[in-house]
């Protein structure tokens, strides 16, 4: 279904990697960029996450969400 005069775009990416140090910590990083717009308003949302895992325990958890709303 196409909704006239509306735009929606989402980009997502996530990766898991090792730090290369002897403690073998594993990191998970992800980003989500979402843009939604109509003739009257536009919303931009950016989510970012960085997790550090050591064994089965999460030792670092950093999450950020930014939003921008514009109405006209």
C-alpha cells in the first residue's frame, strides 16, 4: 500500500567483535537510523548501542536514543 506524500526510511546495522586482548571480551555494537516524514512533520530517530560481554555477564551497557521532531 502506498500512502501519498509520506516518506519512511530505516537503516539498521549490528556487529559483534572481539577486542583482541587476553580477557577475550566480546563487544556488540548496533545503530538504527529512522526517518519518517509527511507534509506536516518530520521525525528523525537515531539509536546507538554498545555492549561489552565477558563470559555470560554484560560488563558494559551504553545505549543512546536521539530524536528530532519538526512540525510545520
